[in-house]
């Protein structure tokens, strides 16, 4: 029994296409996840910076405001 390879090229192309699509989706989702994490860290750093830039002479009121927020 002889196998005609010309008929098998479509199946191999389909497997390669699906594999490439899966790899692309995985890499894009990883990139989006890491970007989201990075933006969250930047937001938190900005919040921390704004808290520490408060007036040092008025530290008791700053502390009481922060404690009352939580």
C-alpha cells in the first residue's frame, strides 16, 4: 500500500498553523499579564510617593488620616 504524500500536506499545515496560533496566544497573554502587573506596581509606587511627600511638620494629622482611611 502506497501513501500519497501530496494529500497529507494539508493536515501537516493545519497542525503547524494550530501550534503557531497556540504559541502566539500564549505569548500575547503572558505579555498582557506582565504589562498589567507592571502598571499596577507603578500605581502603587506613585501612591507611596505621594504619601511620603506629605508635610513632615504635620505628621500626626497625616498618620491619623491614614489610619482612619483603613
